[in-house]
């Protein structure tokens, strides 16, 4: 049996779809799996038994969509699973002559689907993906499979006797989700004399702030220099992660790394993406602020420091 999966477009969402993927593997243990996914999400499926990876660049142009269609049609598929909810994804699968296509009924695409269910936005994202698969399987399974990422010990980290604490505080491109640079500098000032090794993480856009932080405190700045696979390995090798970013949070939760999330304005309601683990700590200021930026800027550096030391104790 050949099964093709269109993954979500973001790393955190793709990680949350792994339980649904495990359900498919449990039900079809001898199936050959193909994923259609952005390049940024490929390493989420590292050592997960994927036979073929098709890189999805279709958002860039119609020409890329035609190229993607041609790539999908190179093989014959018995089942297509849509974890991304756009009409164009369903159309591409339909034009690829996949025997049976399942997905959520969104954007008027049910005419393209062989099995569909109504989208419920109140469902947790992990359940959102798993519920689709389990509904197709006539609700055969009762519990979510473990959600785990495969990783290896990072070769990028300089491990000493001190705990390794990673920080993803964001940059200007993160807007109101980022921890303000002024407060970040204060955070590293109050952490300066603690027995921890500071690892600065993030993408290239975070590097401007991280370069400023690294000049104020002894640290290792890895922002913008890691692949996604290396980023996963680094987080998996930490003793603690402090993050404003939910993708990094989900990597930590799926690699058994303790984490502290600074909760501000997100791209989704936080309860719908909150990891289903018991080793995460969530900091937010419960107040009456209206402005998005105030939601995260009211989390005091001293509170973050105290929480870090408590978690590491």
C-alpha cells in the first residue's frame, strides 16, 4: 500500500501531526509512506520510515504547482491524507489520481475528497490531525500515540559542567511575539553570575538581537547557523530551553527537554497548541493589558531568572 501525506506548512504544526502519522503506521504497518512537505519540515520525519520526500515549493508560483503535480504523479497512491486545509492541496491530490483522499471540509473542497469531516477549531492541534485519521478508521483507536522526534547528540554545543540553557527570544521580525531587547539585556544581566552556560538560538532574523546579547554575556550564539535537524539536536541536548517560539517549544516537548515558554500574542490560541507533556512551564502576565506587546513585555526578567533556577534545581 502506498500512502501520501501533505503535511502542514510549519514546523510546530508538523510536529503536532506526528501522532496522526503514527496512527497510520499502526494501521498500515507495511505501507510505503511519501510526504509532501516544505523543506523546513523534512527533518521532523527523520528516521520515521518515510520512503519518499517531495519538497513542496508550490506557494511560490503556479509553475511550481505544476512541477509538484508532476512529481506526485510519478507514483501511484492508494491513500492521500491532507493535513493542510487549502483547496489547492486537495485539487493537486485529486489531479494526481490518488485512489482515496481524506481531509477536512474547508474552503468548499469536499467535492474533491472521498472522506471528509467538519473542521472544529476548538480541538487541540494534536487531536485535530489524529481525529481526522481516526475518524477515517472508524474511531478504532482510543489514545494518542507518543509524539516523539528522533535526534542525536549535538556536535555544536560546548558542554561543560554547567547546565546548558538555550534561549529563543526572537527578533524584530517576530513583532509583538518577541521578548523586547531591553528586557532581554536585563535578563542576561541578572543571569550573568549564575552557573549556567547560555546558548542563543533562533533564525537569521533573530541574530541581530542575539549578537547584542552575546556581547553583554558569555554565551554561544547559534542563531541562523543551524539546519532544522541541527536545531532539533541542539534543543534535545539542552538541560533547559527558554522560548517565545512555539516551534522550538514543540521540539523541546518532543525530545523530552524541559522548557519555559514566555507566552505572548501567538498565531493560534495557546491552549490549542500547548504541548501535552508535564515538564513545561508557561510564564505569562495575567493582567488587563490591551496592547499585544504588553502581553510579553510584562513578564519580568527576574521572574524568568527565578523560574530558570527553580526548574534546574
